[in-house]
């Protein structure tokens, strides 16, 4: 390997590590949103404390992921166990951000990366809240739409104005959301309004081909999920399964890996 290539690789690993740390910090904030949005609480107010001993937590107890690892998942003051769900959520956000950098923008630090981060963050919150509470907050699909607009503006800066690009995104916004709207019209219980709005926003971010791909992935993930939960036959099996978490996984897959997977798939026939 040439010296220059080695330097470039070292730089990219260093930037990835920085993005991971940034991601787990954002993830820590997203954990707060997941907890507070369904309760209608203000996410800015109140200091954090241990739910068991009520001891107020200092900044060094609250550093994402690392505090939990350092304290081995226990409260510093009363040694009560702290759920690993928080560091897991933080790590997932960190990994999503790094994947956005490596595969989303091809290791380029450009404006589009901000759009990717916004969409990933909103998908994480959508996944958690819809899974637990069966609704998608408006603030989340709006964040996905804003992220899509940021990615679009970046393409305007890089490639200049192209009527096809905008048409593709508008068709993308409508193709799945209109389909969902019709399904909801025919069978009102089948589809939530949140799913329709989420796919409208994601469609603009993804464009017409990748949004259809995201729906295929969501269907696949949903099928696997139902097969697993049905085979476990838990008594407390929920009657209605929210579609949002599966859509979030599909949108994320299409956003980060969509171009590569579609290219690879078409390559088999050409
Ligand atoms: Zn405690």
C-alpha cells in the first residue's frame, strides 16, 4: 500500500471513531426522546437520577456507553443494575452514523451526511416508539423529510439543477404513501396515518426506486418477525403488530445500502 493510501485509511478510521462518539452522544439524547415523547414530557427539563436510589447523576456517570461499561452496568451509588437497553440504543445510533459515513456518502464529509444523520436518528426513535406505543410522532417523519431535503440540496450543490432528480423524489414521496393511503381507505385498521406520512417523507429522501426497495425489505423483515413470534407462541402476543419498526429497518437499509444492492442485483442480469 502506498503511503498516501495508508494515510487516507488512517484518517477515515479516525473520522469514523469521532463519528461513533458523536453518534452515541446523539443516541443518549434519542433515548430521552423515546422515553419522554410518549409521556408528553418536556425533553429539556430535569436532571437525571438513578431510578432506584434517586441519587442525582453527575456528568461522568452519564457519558454515553462508556460510563455504563466502566461501571459494569451498575449504579455508582447503590449498585442497582442499569438496563443495557440504554447503551445498546446509544451503540446502535453510533453504528448507524458510522455506516452513513462509510456507505452513505462514501467516506465524504459533505452536507448530505447531516441529512443521513437526521434520518437515522428519526428512524431510531420511530422504531422504538412505534414498537412500544403503536404510533409515530409527527416530529419524526418531519425530521426524515427535512433530512431528505438536506440530501437533495447537497445533490443540487454537487450535480447542479436536474429536473429528473426532483421528479424522481416527488414520485418517490407519492408511490408508497398513496398505496398505503388506499389500503387505509379500504381497510381502516390495516394502516396507520403515521405509516403513510413516514413513507411520504422517506420517499422524498430515497427516490422512486429505493422507496419501493425499502418496502420490500420492510415486508421481508415483518414476515421473519411474525414467523419468529408465532413459533415462540407467547401468550401475551400482541394482536396488532405495528408496521413502523419494519418500515424503519427497510428505510435505513435502502438509504445506506440501496444503491449497492440494486446495482449488484441488476448486474446479475446484464
Ligand atoms: Zn442508584
